[in-house]
C-alpha cells in the first residue's frame, strides 16, 4: 500500500508555446506516482472519452457509474480529486457531494461538479453543497484540466 505524503512535487515542461504540467506525489521510498482521479459518470461515452484523456495526461483514473458506487469508491480508493457528474442514477451528484463533505474522512477531497446545464442556479448549488469547483458539459478538456491542476496544487500548498 502506498502512503502519500501530504505534498506534491510538480514540474513544468515548456513545449512550443504551451506549458505542460505534470503533477506527481512523492511517496516513501523516493518514487513518484501520479494523482488518482475518481470519475463518477453514468454516460458511457463521456466516461470513455474523459478517462482516456485523463490517462493520457498520466493520471491514474478510477471510475464509478452511479452515485452510490461513487460514494463507496471515494472511501475505498482515497482519490486525490473527484470529477462528479450531477445527474446520476441511484443517488445524484449533489447528494454524494453532501455526504462526502459532511464526513471527516472524505471532506478534504476536492470535488469538481460537472453538469449538462450552464445554469446559474446549478453553479450556485454546486458551491452550496460543498463542491470546490464547477464545470459544464460537454467538457472542454483544456479548461477542465486547469481546474484539476489548480485544485491539486492548492492541496499541495495547504
Ligand atoms: Mn449523468
């Protein structure tokens, strides 16, 4: 079992005009592992596309297909960050977020809510239930990536 230290090491790589980030966790023994993302999404196509792109960036990705499974996996997998679809079977993303943020064991895990509607009310609700950030679907991968990196780096410096 890998025990994570509470800080990250991060590296910048400049390729052409763009900056590429890699964010890695230092682990006892001197190795580095990539952060683990729990993706909770019931749409097979979105799940597939997003998990592949995240893996290509080097993240370790674990997936859940409904709210209840996602809730259990947030406990069993100890992810570094959660991408939470809101419209989910069994238990919706609002409810899962409320439960995780009310629990001492999971409240530190950053959660990004993903909703299909660009509604102002959804955005307000995301922060009200305790989400750390919010984005709309269809996902614009570059923008979502930045939000993920920002939250991982906030954790590093806290
Ligand atoms: Mn959904």
